[in-house]
C-alpha cells in the first residue's frame, strides 16, 4: 500500500510528465556551473536562484557543505565540465542549532546506543557563525588542487526575504 507521500509523487509526476518537453537536454549543464546549497525545505533552488532546467548541477545536503559535496563537485567539474561553483548557505539553518555532541546525543536518545555507535566518529559539520561558515567553505574548496581554474563564490540566502547576498 503506497503512502500518501508516494501517491503525491506519482500524481504530481503524472501532471509534470503530461507537458514535459525537455527530454533532449544534453548531459552537460549548459551554464557550466554547480550550486551547493542546503537541503532545507524552504529553499527551492530553481526558483530562488533562477536555475533553468539543464543549466546547472544542484547539490544539496544539510548545511550546504562543500566537504560533503566534494565527490559530486569533482564529478561535476572533471567529467561534466562545470567551471564555477556557487556555495549558498542560508539564514535560520538548522546546522547553527547544535554541535557534534548534541547530534550524537539525539541519535542515542531517538534510536538507542547501538545506533549511536554508528555515528560516534561522524562529523555532522555544524557551524556557529553563518558568514564564517560560507567563507570557510569557499577557502576549503579553493585550496583543493582539483579546483584550479574553477571560480568559487559564497552566498547567503535569506529565508525571511528570499534575497541572496555575496559573502565571499
């Protein structure tokens, strides 16, 4: 028996597929760039950042971490020819609300000590200062040898206003 979420996916996809006309888009993104941003449900990257279908890679994870996205960025650049990375974190991010110890404690409380052992060494990559986290990610990515010649910039998306501002 499908869940309500699964049913919504199928129904919504059927509506989308009825008018879909982009099946011939090339594999390589036409804009030659990648966006690394948070998985936060308040961010709809294609609309908020004016990303057209087929123009960019959108890489999302908790906090918009380039460290977590690095594998995808390497593929994006080396195999799929992107030349620019936009790192976009946002105000009100959940990653500002805890540290590694707090995340591990939550796993132990919610799922038990055996589950907590599975994340004992995991760095959840939380941060306390939003602007500094953007700068740190930009610097970290620029320091990678594989990034030679790739333009990297850092931004903050304000969930309260829908506006972006450049930080690095």
